[in-house]
C-alpha cells in the first residue's frame, strides 16, 4: 500500500526555502533536517528567489489598495441591496397583518 503524500503548508516551505536561500547549510542537510527530498528544497529556494522581486515592486501596494476599494464597493452595494429587501419584506408583512 502506498503512503500518502505529505502536504506542506506555506510557512514550512518558506522556512526551508529561506534556510536554503541563506546558504548556511547545504541543500542535503536542509532536506534531511526537514525530512523532505532535496529537489523540493531546491524548488522552494528557486520559487523564493523568483518571488522576492515582486515584494518590492510598485504594483504590490497599488493592487492591494485597488482590491480593498473594490471589495469595499461590493460590500456597500450588498448592504444597500439587503436594506432594500428588508424594507420590502417589512412592508409586505404589514400588508398581510403578520
């Protein structure tokens, strides 16, 4: 019977990748310490090195601000819609004498 694959959460991958990125230990040592295959550690290191530049890019803060405003508008419109529905239902319940 095959063993189930381990699914590692992002913080775990980040710790292993960061340790490999720092270069204090070899990939083999890190893989043994975290009980994963050395290829995984190398992949996580590569992913980190490719993704680091996006952290300091100009679009990051702007996109999160835009996303926040978009979400805020959506929530305000939903609140308005629900308020109209509640008013309508209150009127109907008064007409029916409930």
